C-alpha cells in the first residue's frame, strides 16, 4: 500500500484561522484557532500545531496551501512600503489626478484620496515611446545613470517603473530596471511591463506602485510564515492563494504581490464550485460570513465569475480576480447609534481582539454575535479555539444600544439581526436581481463561522431555491484552497479592429503566452495531464470607452472568427441590445493556465440513516427565532456529527458543530445528503 500523504490548507481570517488536513486515503482532520493579527504567522503555526494535536502525522505532509489577508489589510490601512516612482517626463502627476474622477461628486468638502507616492518621490525620465510602440525619444545611458542615482538618494523601500506605452515596447523599462537592480540590489524593483501589459495610464501605474509597495510587506510575511510552519514541523511545498482563484508558490508570490489582495475570499469560491458540481447544481450563490465582513459571489453554470480589474481604497488594480461583492457585515460587526438616533450595524468590527463581548476577552461593544447569543440561536458548548460564550456579557453589550432606543434586550438583539440581514439581502440582490438574474433559480451555500447562522433567514428573505450548508462550513474556505490548484494569468493590450488580418497575430500571442505559463506550472510540480488552458479577449464596439470580457474556446482560425458574434451576444445579454453591423474592437487578449492537484475522493457516508434524526438531538433550549414570534420557542439542538445521510427534520431547529452553527426557521425542512451536507428548503 502506498504511503499515506497529507495536504494542509490554512485560511487566516480576521477572527479565526481555519485549518484542514486531507489524507490520500480519505482521512480528514480540522482545526480552528484564534487569529493573531499582530503577526498572522503565529496563527499559522498555531493552526498546524492544532492539527497535530488532532492526530496529524506531520512528517507525512506533502503540501501546504495558505490564504492570507496580509496584502488586503496592508492596502486598506495604508501600511505599505515607501515607494519611489520612475515615470516618463511630463507624467509624474498621473498619481495625483488619477482618472480625473471625484469619489464624492456632490460633496462641498471632498476629501482628496490618499496618494500612493509622494510627489517628491516621483522621478521623471527623459524618454518617449509612441502609441504605436515606436521610439520617439531614445533613453540614453547618461539619463539612466542620473535617474538611478536620484532614486538611490531617496532611499526607498521599493521602486516602481511605469513608462508611457511600455505595454507595447518595454525596451526602456527593461534597461532602467537592470540599472536600478544593480544600484539597489536589496530593494525590490517592479516594472509595469512585467505585471500589467495593459493600457490606461493610471490603473497601470497604480497597479505597479501597489505591487512595489506590497512586496516588502508580503515578502517579509511569507518569509516569517515559511519559518513558522517549518518550525511547527512542516517540510513541504508552501503555496499561497491569489485573487484569481488559483495558488502560487510562496517563493514567487511577492513578485506579483498585488495578486494577493483578494487571497482569502477566493478559496471559498473554488470550494463553492466543487461542492455544487458534486451535487449536480448549476447555479449557486456563496455567502461567506466571517467575523469582519461578508463576501457574496454568484456563479452560473458552474463557472467562476472573474473580473479583469478591481478597486481597493479607490485605487484600481489590473489583475484578474474572482468577482466577489464584499460588505462590512460579519459576526463581529458592531451595532451603534448614529447622530440622528438610528440603529446601525457595521462596518466597524470588534475583530479578533477584543472580539464580541460574549467572548469574554474584554470586548464591550454590541455585535451581531452578541445578538445571536441573547436570542439563544448561538450558545451552549464551547466554540472553536477554546472560546466559551458569556451570555450575561452579551446582554450587557446589547443593552448599551437597547436602553438608548427604549428597547428590551431581546428587541434590540432582534433589531440588530434584522439590519445585518438586510445588508446581506441587499448584497445578494446586487449580484443577482441587479444583473437581471432571478435568485429563485439559485441555491445558496453559506459558509464561514457566521454564514450558516443566517441560512434560514436568507432562504426566506431572498426567496432562494434552497440552501446547501457544507459539512464543515467554518473551514470551507480553507478546504477550497487545494481545490483551486496553481494558476498563472497573462494579458496584452492590442487595440485593433477585428478583421481578416487579426487572426495570425492573435494566435501567435496566445500560443506563446500559453507555452510560457504551462512550462512554469510544470516546473512548479504539476503533471502535464492536470493542466488546462482558458483564453478570452476584452472587446467593445469601436468608439466605446469600456469593454466586455468574452471567453473563447481556443485560438484556432475558427475559434477566433467567432469573437465578434460572441461579443454581440454578451453585449445583448448585459445591456439588452447589440449592433451586429458595428465594428468590434479587440482591446486586451488574455490567457489563464490552471494546474490542478490530485484530490482524495469526496466523502460518502456508508451508513444509511437508521431511525429518525431525533437521535441526534443533544439538548433543547428556549430560542427567540429571528423574524419569528416574540415568545421564545422550545427548540431542539442537533449534533451535526450524529446526523446521517437520509435524515430529515423540520424547523425550528439548531444544528451545532465545532466550526459553525446552523439556524433553521419554522416552516423549513433539512435533509442530510450522502456526503453530510445539509439541504434546507421551505416546506
């Protein structure tokens, strides 16, 4: 028999760090520990230790994959490295005037957005390349020497180089990059032509600067993380999740650090698709609710939705990422009263420290978690990480807002949950109804520590087809990391009208880009048989200012000839009209190479349900069901571990497990699937 090998996935969130280990023989070990925001690498090591305590044989670990919020938090808080920017003469102020948009158009006292690079640290270089890629003003050796010396005087922590039209001709950038790397061997230097060969000056420059600013932060963290897991006994390849839903070896991750900004939520979406496919479900909506925020993603026909750019802190990043809508509503979201006397919930969070008042760690502010404790939907038994819930502390916290509103403790808790639920309903409508899609045709998959707490509420308020609660919802995002596999994206702006002469040049680019990426994925250890390639092109009608991404089946002559019609159909679906007589402009061509990991067979219960689900009831308690009657209802509490495939029971009910709690409302039915997942439907 082959030696048993284990793979580990660890997702570090704001409140908890989730870990799951899977064995080549089908074994599963899970752990959930408190996050360590001051140094997330300690939480990473603690998670590995917790898995070992649960029985993991550390010497048999063959792979570790990690989802992190380090890049996200650094960008959101401005905790970035000091950057020197080198740019074409006359364009140093691109970082100041951005895209000439005002975030608050009607504000009489608008706040100027934070500039990523101070004006004194933006250095102009005498050179010029035309929009055709031809050199108009040659970059001289003397100019390179002058610029490198001026950059060195600034003593930056990182350097960004973004020259005009370098996405078409990168000769000047490469020469500057070589000189700067010689002059400053210990300082990371980022060239725009290495990370974003796309047009639009501010987004390309901002992407280059953010990547440069993140490299010391991300690189430093990943070095500490690698040492931490090695100290915990792991001697195996270390991968990191990217925003595009795929992983990258940690040793290469800091080179394109901007691709980690949505590292954490992407793992959950990869798991979402795998789970839906296992149940034969085509249309799903994820609800990933943690301690600080909730991420919502809609997927049709088992396709992960991608966007070619995203905005963070008013800065545009040119990087393919999973299309996720995020709101500031999590289990730790704080309830507060605004100056007009209205109750608000979020976006501020109690975070991991001190956390909700009910955690007993010194928190006093009322949170969504405290509201659940007061109502009884959450309580009884210890939480992950050895936490015990303090109901009295939760009541005192809720009374802080209830007393000011003239509400009882229970009424205030119900109001807090009603508002947080409204935030989530609005988020789901944002990705469904506002895009012309009917949520009644979708199944929701709630996960994260707090997602299943709102499963019944979302089913009822959104009018979903059903809700599918995974077997281990609290560590679902961590488990999804290894489903994703490795991924490399490449792109190139072309800006040409589609015509008979377009085909060969496009085919050549796709072939060469795919070949480079495939070679890298194979070098990273993925067998050739596990590699898939996808291609797409951004198109628009000639004269339009924005484009649509259009997937294509390949780059044969026939595949490329279909591009205009595919664009017309995409335009018609999104906007309700198309003009097939209008010329189509090809804007940016894109290719993605995905290398998948070997994964153990999914668990299927070999024990059919015997008797009713009543045998899984471990207690009963009085619960004020949110959205229900004012009086508390005697509610059964089920042990998730004791439920078997085929079991069925009706709400009101609570399903309790180590990593999450599922709340089922009156008039809803739960059915246990073969793999232990729970289907919740309206009667």
